[in-house]
C-alpha cells in the first residue's frame, strides 16, 4: 500500500537545476530503507514558482521543500519519510496565494493529512445497509457504553474530550449536556439538522452517507443525560436524507439498537424525524424548537435556555449533526485520542465545504487549527485561473470576511475569534481578486432580509435599510452619507437584534468595511474597482 | 373538487395525527400533494386539529415550502445565495427574468411558469443552481437556461411532461 507520494518538479528549469539528480538520490535512499512499496516517486510536470526550484512535495502531509539538492533529497527520505520528522530548515518559503499549484510552508508538529472522523464512513459504506455500518465499527460505542459505562462516565468522557459544538458557536458539548443532567424530570435530545447556512452542505453528507452514525450518537446522548426520546429536525429540502434516516431508524429498531431495552439493557430510546418547511431561521435553536412544536419558527426569549426549558418545555439538548457524529468515536476511542487531534483549545477535526475560486470545490475534513492557506492550497488545489486571493467568507452568511492578512491564523473557534473573525458553520467561500466586496455584501444582505422572521424591529428594519444603502452604492447613486448610515445601522442591528440572525446579518458589512473600506468608498464616487457592479456598466456606456 | 380536497387533507392528517405539533408537517405534505393550499384547505385543517384558523394561516404563510397562492405549471426556484452568486449567478438571474419575461416572485400570465428564489439547497459545489419542480440543475449559464427551458416547453407541447 502506498502511504506517501513524493513529487519532484520536472519542468525544464528544475531539470536544468539538477532535479533529475535529486530524484535519483531520493529513489536510491528509498530503496536503501526498503520503502519502495510504500512510497511513490514521480515528477510534477508543472510548477509555477521559479524561485525555489527544484521543489519536492510530500503528500499526504502536503509539505513542500525547496530548493532541494541531491544531498537534501537523501536527507528528506531519511528524516521525513523514514523517521517521520519534518525538516523545518528545508521548507520552501511561503508565497502569496496565486496559481494552481500548492506551495505550503510546513509547520512543526502540524498534521496536514485530511483526517476523517466525521466523514470516515461517508461514501465508504452503503448507507441503507445497517450491517455495513456495523462492520465498520458501527454501534460499538453504544454497546460499549451500555455494557461497560455508567451514564456519568459517558458524560465525563465527552466533557474531557473538549468537543465543541460544530454548528458555529463552538459551545462545549459536555457542558451543555451537564446542564440538562442537573434538571429534574423528562428530557429530550434534539438534533439540529436544519442545515441552511448558504454554502454549507456538510451535514447533508453525514445524513445521506452515514445516517446510523447520527442515530448511535443520539442514543449515546440520551443515555448520558437520561432522555428516552430524540428528535431530528431536518430541513424540508433534504428529502433524500429524511428518507434514509427513516429507513435507518427502522433497521436499528429491528436489531434492538433503538427502542425498548436496547441490547438487553435497562436503557430505552426512540428517535423521530421531523422535517421543516423552508425557513432559515429554524436553524436557530429556539426557533427550531418552536417549529418542532408545529408553530411559526420564531426565536424564543432566553433565558430560560433550552437546557432548562426546551422541547415541550422540558430540558433539552440541541446539538448539530457534525457535533453528534463525533460522539461515537469519542466514546469508542476515549477523550485522549480525540484531544490528540486539532489544537489545545479546539480538539478534533472540522468539516468544511469549500466553494468559489479554487480549483477543487467540495468537502474536506481537516484537524482544527489548519490554516486557510493550507486548506486552499492542499485541498482546494490552489486558486482558480491563477487569480489572487482576495477574501474568504466563513460560516455561510453569518460568517465573517477573512482578508489575506488572516490566511495563516489557525482555524479554530478561539483563534478565529481572537483575530476578529468567525469560524462559523464550515462554509468557505473563497473569493478571487475579481470579486466586489460591495456586491458580495449586497447578496448576503438580500438573503438576511428575506430570511428575517420579522419578530424584532432592529433585524426586520435594519436588514432592509442596509440592503437599501448597499443597493444605492451598487447602482452608483450612493454617497458618503449612505456609507455612514450603512455603518451606523450595521452596528445598531448587531447590538440590538433579538437572536443570532440579526446579530450576524451586519457582520459581512462590518468586517468588509474593516478590511476593504476603500472599495466601499470608491462606490460612493460611482466607481466599482472590479467592474462587477451595475454602476461600472453605466460608466462604460457613457464613454 | 371539495370531496377531493377533504380526502387529500384527511389522508395526510391520518398519517400525522391531529396533534397541533404536527401542523407544519401536515401543511407541507398537503402542499406537495395539492400544489398549493387554498383557504378551504387551511380551514379544514384548523377544524380537524381544533386550532384557530388564524393560527393555521400564520404558520402556513411563514414557511417558504408552503404556498398559499396558486403557482404556475412549473416552479423554478433559483438559489440566490452568495456561493451561487459569485459563481456566475448574477448573469443567470438576469437570463431567467428575460427568458420568462417576468421578475422574480411572479407567475407568467399563461400560468406555465413561476419564478421564485430559494435559499441554499446544498448543491453549492455545482453552482449556480436552480430547481425546476423537483429536478436540480447545476453549473448554469444563460445559454444553458435557455436550453433547459426550451426542453420543458417542447415537452409540454408534445404532452410528454
């Protein structure tokens, strides 16, 4: 089995600088250590950097060394491929993000490989076959918990793992569970599968590709907190996922992995699927609970929090799909295993959906703390059409705008927050140089205005007024007065809105202004620097 | 017509029961069967679930997958979110309006097409994306929009759809 791939730049310039000798040296050293069957060596035909040739890239770590002499090549095999130690002093220097080739400055101790916990079975097993799930470690964690662990131990393990909610806020999952345990009476486990942040479809993949993982996780949560009923609130648009969940529940019941006295224990647990009917706001947990009770999806006042008074007024744990998918492996492998991945403050992995101006779009799961530069270069295959990176937008519409300055910030909840950005739900919309920030903000605000539930005034009126101001700027009628008003309303809306939707709606404007103020100001003069907005079209016609 | 309406409604209610908690699901499923929910539908549901009709109306009008107005023969739901927008959605948006001769949110006078927007449908990797009825079409361009709509029109003429 191939465990590593070594790529050596083989373009004419690299060859003229001795790439062939480097390749021979690497191959000789590999055979010296007897690694031929595990490591594949090949030429990279196209490298777009000329300053560090020849380069040597090693996957799956995604480390780039360069320039590499034949002696360095032999040393790399010895240290990196044989002993597993990255060699910092041979790392290629970082460069700006352009072109379609991955150049990564390596970091000591960092794991670059895509690490799958949550998505480890998606696409590997047949989601409609419970036996396939079981043969891939399925329901082992539940069996282990029921046979060997007290509910308190399950709770303590989750607490010790430091797992944080993956829906966007990053609240410690174990802590949330312990709030519910303290409450008397009947309790509920609710899974928030109302994935509707624009650009996020990670939960859909779990729901469609590995539905039993979610059921097992909910049963574990139920066992830990003392609940006997779980509800999955799934968005109305996810018809296939709903169908698969229902099928999975039926299969699990047949094998007594759900239902009464699971696996002969004293623990009984049932799961119901409830589909929504199209409302972004229902991703907010209290609005979700309202909708689950058959009402308009309007947020509730807090406190009391759902952990005290949630579904049907009872203490309720509401967890995101990705969060729950981490629970079975944590119970199975222990908290220490989980904490060995990611960062100190945010252990584990994060699933991202990468979109926009990158060569490869789609889902990627990486350890927490991986930087945006690494994600774009390694998994995104670099920027599309050689565009320069302008900004990224995280966490769907409620994420923040990340400028080039923050490309090297480790992506975890705390580090992002310290940099004034938000990790959000896991969407990564990568925008190249030809993206207009005003236009981007306009589209995001159009979404929020449409999805505002109308309950509170700051959000209902604020989103409309911000959209109006952005529309004027886009069309070229806007003035400095509009820009000032936009900024003012953005702050009021953020401060005064009732729930997360209204508090998040102005964030693209606030962060956009923080990093790209000149671009907004250009629009007050009727100029769109990227030529995207309608105002620039008018100009062209005029001349 | 009324008998059919009552039958449709009762079938859905039979599946979910008459607990008020099931209201959203009942409305959504019935909408799918009936195409849209008429005032008669809403009134009947209110009676069966023993709820004020104002409450049933308020819930029905809240959710985007529940229509309280009749729509065209085909319903286009175009994703208006940022990922689709930056992937060329703006041009496709304009092409759709031009092609059908109506702005978003409206139905053509011949009642063949309704042009609506939708928020993210989770197919962002192939954006821009639209749904026509239950079919998803991705990687759209203005030319492709023309092609797809022409196919539907021709199929309708031939009576195939």
